[in-house]
């Protein structure tokens, strides 16, 4: 098997995650989709790491995880406080950016 | 290193502006006096420039040069020729007059909140405009000039939009709907935005041309580029030169303003207070015509010659069209604005006639038009502030109740129609002679302008000042001492420069000869001598 | 392990195809499940599979971290939030934005195709894989550590700062500041006495044989519901169920059914019963 | 006197000083202002007499004085100087202007006695004197132009002196505007001189006419004629003069009869060298002169307003002068001679008319006069002498000067000569008719006085001495000037060094012409007597013939102006205002509005839903990737 298939898999997962972000309204699910996209990236990085024979790709994937953790913490906090004030976790309800 | 006189002349009003803005809210009178003193100090410095300037000396004198943005060859380069000296003197004379004329224009209304400090702002803005205008007359670096040319718009925008004519809402129907004040505010902000958009559009096109010039020439120094062009080390492709010329000219034509880019001027002048209107037309707009003479002709002589027929045609249209529209106006200030458009047509015509008389005349015209329009506009402003209306139809018989006001108004009007003996005649005739010498037909058609000028001026005077005294104007007071102090120096200058313009021509002539040699033109020979 | 090289073994191929399929299905379920809890579980499954793939690719440390951090911590955090927001809340999958789904599909497919095309275009043959044999020679964790504490030490320090910031941020976001001192029990009691409005404890909500719920108001002796018996919050949200009429109607219906069954005084009852029935229907 | 030329500037300076003092001085000069003004006018006259005496003391070809004050506008080849030239022609004018001017100052002291703005009036009069003297003393065309416009300004101020009357303000504006049209001609002429000769000083320009093409000279001549038409109220720019009678009567006498309106004659005579070399231009000049002399005369016949009748007469008499000036060297001297005699008798007539109005509560309608000779004897006598002078009664001033012009017109030769001479003769007859009409309606017949606005009947009385003395002096001039000038052709010889002179060769003998002139004069008087002396004059004007009605309206020339120029101009400006607002501004505002509309549409894309933005971002990323791939593929 060609290890490139990992990359194809990563691309597929990433696309699915992106589509999820676009079609789901529940902020939590949207957030999960973002995590999925990050994971897909990580998979690609790991595969690249193997491809190039050095560990820098894994380091970057590692950092991505750290950042993802931080992001999840803050993001979920935001969702919680949003839910408190609006009693809803729908991203469509927060359409205050419109003029 | 001698004393940086040019920098000081611009820096004094700039510092004055900051100081005036910093005066506490309660000390309005102190702010006014501070502004007046600063402007008088600037006048003294301008006089020193005029004295130290040697007409027979180098082309650019009192030069200063410092590195500024070294990576792009931008330098802080100053220097004055005779034309710049004349215009700096004009600016320095007019600003104290404007400040004194606008003494009460920015007093806070009772409805204004205590924290809002309109008075300080008004005078600080005027001083900042003075600083930028003077520096733009001095700048010999294209980039420096461009920055000033654009930066001027900011204070002007606030002066037009923020300090409009409080006497405005006597328009028809405004009183009935009770929306007079809001209506006036809306028109004012329309005027300010229009002013800004027109000039910004011009400025952006100029920016492109400035960058283009840098790409072609490699630096921004007017003197270096002109020299390189003259001795052939800097060749420009014909089309490049023409495009660059158009970029510069467009910006200046908006500022000047030339038909059909003129429509911002009547709005801006109509909606702003009379002193600000004078500031627009007598001071700031002069930067446009000055820049045509210095940059368009100096940097792109061949393109200038290429564009001359079109520009002359536009100038001619401006002259006749502005005058005809002035005749049709019902609003005193708009009438004066259209008259100014007509006069700017003369100035541009003189510049592009490419004769000594035309260009010297155009330079004198800039100075004289500044003084005469200031006189007419400021007296009109005094009149309007008394009655609270800008409509000509609201006046009549003022001569009877306020003879001094009417007399000064008439003198301003006569100057506007270029009566011999007053300064504008000298310049207008020079422009006409200069144009006629090269383009007889253009000269003859432009002469129509003097008939139309008489028409709109006298119609204005007749409708406002003569005839039976209208009930509403019966109690108008005559000019007060402050207002007389404003008008008297202007009238004295009009008469002096009309009878003895030699001091001015002595300064301007060498500069004009330099410009003529830039464009490699010689005056046409008289027929009789040519025959010999 | 160190033999992990460019070429992949058949075992790995089998593993890839089986687990890869599961991962894709999990991902699809994540975005298609109605309930957030299901989505979270599906995602967790996908992540575990990814952890396996990391291991397969020689990223042993990452594989473990993936399980510990992602599936262990992050997904649990998700579940906690889902619980806070409400487990039962099922999303409607009906699209409300016009054209959104079409655009999303178009973009998604286009993007995917482009990515795949890009990867394919990059001409990465099996031979281009160098493999981690050399890099992992001293052990994967040692290799990573050597890099993290030398080349990437600065970035590593910054991630520390990032995490601290995130923690503080989460606290700030979810923490609710008291704007005034909380009143003590005593103060509240004294206030009640002072106002003299309702000294005894509030009555309990209605308690019936079939219902034992806080959202049903207790009935006063005349059969009308008492406002005092239900929680203020529920009242404000309008989530009170009014059962006062319901009970009477039920009683009436019961009576009628028993009458019918017993067949007594049909005519007279017909009138009444029909009238009552109509009322009940209303 | 050695340095007489230094006095020239004083001629101009004295009245200029007066104007400045009176206009700036303010109310504190109200009581003495008129005497200051009169005194300074008199100073000017005295200086003029001194210079005249000095000039007579020198030989004929060395009488020209030059004074160079300072360089005015030096720009390249364009060198304009403030410099004066006093020769015999200027001297004649200077004496006329200062002399008549001083008399009219004196007259105004009485006439304007009750006007609260009298100080200002004298300031304007002094300003006029200064400008007029500048006009005739200038040694170059540009300085002449300054004076030319200066008198226009003074005329504007004085016609509109009673500004509270809308008619006066309108008349003043009209006068200035029509004059400006003429001034356009003069300014273009100066430009043409500059491009042709490189200068516009009299000496070099007039000396170099031989070196330039006739086409240029014809153009110059026509432009100068246009200027002269404006200033001297000649057809087609004559319409302002009648309205100008709105000004106070001394103004009409000084400016609109004796001096300013004759500036056109001065200009043409001064530029004689140009016209001599341009026959086509000369033809235009004589045509204008002949047409105007008839036009003015016909208008004068129909007007009931005494001042407007006299204004028509002025127009007509200046027509004679222009005609004479257009005849070339055979006519210049006679043009100037008629100008001077006309200055005397027409000023006298106007002052007489002013005196009548003064006594008749400012009534100007002659139909409401009648029988005034008993009440105003001095006025009657002086007016009568002026009347006899203007109709050319043998022995009086007008006879000598007009007769010479008619003779010269015939001497033009050929068909032209006959036509011009005939027109001049006809004009003489009509002059006699309308002046007799004025005389009869005013001083003879029964009283037709009407109560004024306040219901009071006028009480005619003789005017105060300050008014009668000038009238008497002018009457002397009207009687004797002509004879004095014709004595041994003294006037012609005096002017000859400047204007050159040659005797015309008339197809008719001098005696024949004189006889004919007297005959038509008698005919005119007789006709007028038949119509106005024998029959009572109705107070309300009869309907009259078509020609009368047209003449009352200035032969419809004003109506033509109104319809074509005023209405047309109004429509033009109104449509231009519309164009400016809708088209020029509309294009800009339209662009702005379309941008506004576009952004309004685009704004709807910003619906606030984060997911929509996400789609956009995602799509954008896809496009970027596509572009990258494409670039790499290429």
C-alpha cells in the first residue's frame, strides 16, 4: 500500500469536517467538526513526518494538539456563557454581525 | 547653516494651532487672541522672506534640504521662487484677516455642551491650514508636496462640515417645516463630503502619478528632475510623460477648480461660513493653480504643450460658464463661488497661454483674486450674519441703512469685475494680453468674461444694496470697528496693487522667465518687429 | 519497530482499509447525527482510530497523547458541555439558510477534489517515503524531546503561556461576578417579616397521583391554580402547565363513561352529557 | 515756464484728492464737502489755464508736453507706464472738462442743497473729473483705458446716485453694462496693438501705421469704433443714454452731454492715424455717425421728458461729431470744434432744464410745463441762447461748427458724400424741429401745471445764484465760442499739428451749404411752431403715429435688446443652472448613487450568519488552491 493513502484519508476527513462546520447549527457540533479538521491535519503531518524521515512533523502535530486543547477550553467556555445568556447553542442565533 | 526661515514660517502657525487647541474650554477669548497673534507673527516671517528674497538671484532661494525617507529618495526639501513668495505673502496676509472676520463665527451656541470647544477648534484648524498651505508653497520635493496637498483636506473638511453658516436656514419652506437647522446641517455635511470626495479622487490619481514619477525618475526632487529633463539625462517616453502630466493635472484641476470638476466649490462655499469660504477659494485653491505652474509645467513641459488646446478650451468654458451661472444664482455666496470659478478659468488660461504676460498675469491673478474675493466675500458674510439669510431676494436698499457696508461691498464687487485702478485689472489684462498674443480667438472670447463679470456683480449690488429699503433690513447696523479693520487692509491692498504692482511684478518676473525656459517657449514677436 | 520504512506491510494495508473506513463513517456520523451526544461519541471513535494510525506511522508518543488528551480530556470536556446544555436537545437538521446546503456541498466536494488532485499531482510514489527508521533510532520519545527542548524550545515555552491564558480565559468567561453582597438568611427573613406579605413558607406545587412535577401549579380550594406554588423562573419562562380545567374535564368524562356503561337516564344525560362533552372538547 | 510738464499730474491729482477726501472723510465733512470739491475742481481749471498759457507761448510744433510718472506694469515686452502727454487736442479737452466741470460743481452746490448725501455727490463728481482728465491726458492706450473705465464707474455711481429709486439703479447698471461691451472693443484693440506693434503708447503705435497691414488696421479701427459707440452712445450701443437721465441733472449736463459721452470722438480723433490708413473702418465710422444723428434726432422729437428729449439731441449731436471724425483729416478739427461748442450749449441746456425742474417740483414731463418764461427769466434767456446755438442760428456757436461738418460731409465726395451730406442736412432740420418743440412746450403757451404727489401745485421761481451764474457763463460760451474758433480758422490751426488738416473739396460751394443749412433750420422751426406754437398742447400725450410711438420707445431698440439679450440671457442662464445641477453635478452624484445602490445590494450578502461567512471563506480557500494548482500546472 502506498502511504500516500494516509494523506488521502486526511483530506477526506478534513473535507467532512469542513462540510460539518457549514451545515450544522449546534455550536458544540460545529466545534467538534473543527476538532475533526485539526485531527485530519495532524494525520497528514504525521504521514509527512514519516515521508520525510524526520520528527518535525510530529512536533508540529504535537503543538497543534496543545493549541487545540487551549482552543477547546476557551471555545467551550464561550459556548457555555452564550447558552447562559441566550438559552440556545445555535450559531444562527448570534447573527449580530449584520448591519 | 543659516536660520531655517522657511520651516519657521510654516512651523509657527503649526505650533500655534496646537497651542490654540490646548487652550482650556473657558478661555475662548484667549484662544482667539493667541490665534491672531500667531497669524500676525507668521505675517512678519513672510515679510522677512519677501525682503530676503533677491529677485535677480537663484531660482530657488532660502533652500533647506534634509534626508527624510532615505529608502525612497524622499527629502524634506524647501525653497521659494518669486511665485511662491507672492503666494506665501498672500496667505500670510489673508489668515489674520480671516481670523478676525471669523471672530464670533465659532462661539458656542447656548445649546452646545460645555465640553465641546468649537472656538479653539475653529482657530486651530485655520492655523493648521495656514501651516500646510505655506509649506506646500515652499516644498520642492514632489512627495512632500503631495502629502501636504492631501493633508490640507482634513482640517478643511472639518471647517466646512463642522462650522457651517449658522445664518443659513432662511431657505424657502425651511421655516415652515421647522426643520431648518437639520436641513442646514444636512446640506453642510453634504457639502463637506462632496469637497472631500472630489479632492480625494484628484489626490489619489495624483498619488499614482507621483509613484509613476518615482519609477521613471528615481527620486522626488523637483529641482533634480527638472534639471535632468533639461539637460537630457532623463528621457521620458511620450506616452509616459503625458499620463503622468494628466495625473498631476487632474488633481490640480479639481482643486483649482476647472470646469467640469467645479461643482464642489459652490456647495462648499455656500454652506461654510464666509471666512472659511475665503479660506477655500482665496488660499487653499491657489495651491492647485500654483502647482500647475510649478509641477505640471516644470516636470512635463512637452506634455503641457500637448494638452494646451484642451486645457485652454476648458478654461474658456470655465470663464464663460462660471460667469453665466453666477448671473443665474439666487444665493449671494454661491454667486461669488461661481464668479471664482470664472476667475480660476482666467488663471489657468494665463498659465497655459505660455507667454510671459500670461504667466505673470496668472500669478498676479492668484494674489489679486485672493484679496478681491476675500473683500467681497467677507463683506457679504457680514451682511448675511446681520440678516440671517443668504438669498439675494431677501435684501434691498441696504445702501441707505448701512452706507459703509454697501461702499465696501461695491469696492469688492468692482475689484471682482476688474475695474482699472484696482489690482485684479492688472492681472486680468495681463492674462488676456498674454493669451491673445498666442491664441487671438481664445483671448477675444475670454474678453466676454469681463462683460459678464460686470453683469453679475452689478446685478448683485443692485438687488441687495439699492432700491427701496426692505422692512427686514431697516434696522441693520453698519460695519463695526472689527469689521472695518478686516476690510480696510484688503481695500488698501487692492488699490495699492492696482496702481503700483511693480513690487509684485519685480518678484514674479524672474520666476516666470524660468518657467518659460522650462517649457522652452518664447513670447511671440510683434508683427511690426517681425516684419523688420 | 525501527523497520518502519517506506514500504508498508500487508498488515498495515489491511489495518488501513478497515480502520480507515470506520474512521470515515465515524466522521460522517459526527456531522449527521441529530443529537450532540451521538456526534461526540462518533468523533471519539474516529479519534481513537486516528491514534492507531499515528502508532502505525511511527508516532508512538503522539498516538498515546492522542488517546489521553483528545479522547480522554477533550472529548470528555465536550460531553460535559453537552450535559450542561442539555442532553436531550436534538437538533433539527433542516436547513434554514437559503442555499447554504448546496453551497456547502459544492464547496466541500470541490475542495475535496482539489485536495485529492493536489496530492495526486504531487507525484508521491511509494519510493518517496524515507521512513522514520533513522529518526526513531534512539526512540520516538527521545527524538521528540531532543527537538522540543532544542530547536522548538521557544515555541514550547509559548505553548505553556498559551495554556495558562486559555485557563484564565475560560475562568473569566464562565465566572459570574456578584455585583452586590449576598444577603444572609437572616436578612431575608427580616425583610419578609417587615413586608408582612407572606410569612410562612411558600406552598408546594401540585402533587397528583399521575404527576409529581414542579411545573404544575397547586390548586386552591376553588380549583384555580395558585401562582405562589411554582418557581418564579418557570413562571417567567411560561413553562407552567395548567391542569385545573384538565382535572375537572377528566372527572366529567369519567362520569359520562360510567353513565354510558350503566345506561341510566339516557335522555336527560344525553343533553347534559352532550353539553359537557362539547365543553370538554373545547 | 521751464517745467510746465510737472504740472500735468496736478491736473489729475487735485480732483482725485478731492474724491478721496470726500468719500473717506465721513460725516464730519458734510457741511464743507461741496466747497472742497468745487475748490479742487477750480484748482484743476487754474492749472489748466496756466498750462494753456504756457503752451500758447511756444511754437506750434513744439507744444506737446510729456510727463513720465512711474513704470506701472512691467512684464517682459509688456511695458505699461503711468505717463501723460499734453498736446493741443488734450489741452482742448482739459480746458473743456475743467472749465465746464468747475461750473457744474458750482451749479450743484445749489441744485443738491437739500440732498443729505451731497458730500458724496461731490466726491463722485471729483472722481469723474479725475478719470476724465486721465482719459485725455494718458500717453498710451492702456492708461486711456483706465480713465475710460473710470469715467464709466463715475457715470455708474452718479446715474444711480438716487439708488432708492429702482429705475435709477437699473439705469446705472445698464449704462455700465452697455459701456462694458464697448470697453471689450477697446481692450481687444489694445491687445491687438500689443501683438502688432509690441507697445500701446500713442507715439510708437500711431507712428508705425505705415508698416502694418491694412487688415490689422481695419480690425483696430472697428474695435476702437465699438469702444466709441459704447461710450458715446452711438447706434447700436446707444440705449443707455436715455435711461441715464435718471441721474441728477448736473450729472446729465457734465457727463452725459458735455464731456464723457464725447470720449468716443476723442478716441477716434486721437487714433486718426489708424483710421486714415483704414478706409473701411472710416466708412463704418461715418455710417454709425450718420445713422445715430438721425436716430437721436427722431427719438428727441417724440420724448415728452425734457431730459430725455435733450438726451436724444445729445446722441444726435455726437453723431455729427463721429461723422466728422470719420471723414478723416478734413473733419477731425470740426468734430472737436463741434464737441467744444456742443459742450457749452448742451451743458447750458441741461442746466436750464435742471433749473426748470428745480422750480417745478422735479417734474420732467414737458406737457406739464408751459408759460414759464415769465417766472424764470434768467433760465429762459440762457436756455433760449443755447437753443439758438444748437439749431444753428447764424452767428451763434452751433452754426459755425455744424455748418462746417455738413460741408465736410459733402466733401467726402461721390455718392457717399451726397448721402452723408443729405443725412446731416436732414438732421439739422429735425434738430430745429425738436428743439423748437422743447422751447415752446416749456416756456411758451398756457400753463399746464399739475399738482404733484402731495397735491401741491408747483410755484416756479428763479433758481439761486450758484445755479444761474454757471448758466450765464455757459450761455456766453454758446454764443461766442463758435465765432471765436472760426476767426481766421484759429481752432483748425491750433489743432492742425496733432490731427493734421486738409481742406475738403465739396461739390457744393460753402455758400450753398450755408444757405441750405439755414433754410432747413427755418423749415424745422416753422413746422414745430405750426404744431406746438399755434395749437394748445394736450397734457396727456396723444396716441400719435406709428413712428412717434416707436420713437417714444427709442425706436424699439430697447425692446429688441430686451427680447433678444435680456430674455435670451435669462433663459440661457436658467438652463445652464439646470445643466450644472442636473448634468454636471448629476453625473457625479449619479455615479455616487449607483455605487450606493450597488453596496446596498452587496450589503445583503452580509446577513450576519457566521455559517454564510464560513462558506465564503471555504470557497475562497478552494479558489486559492485551484489557482495555486493551476499556476503550478502551467
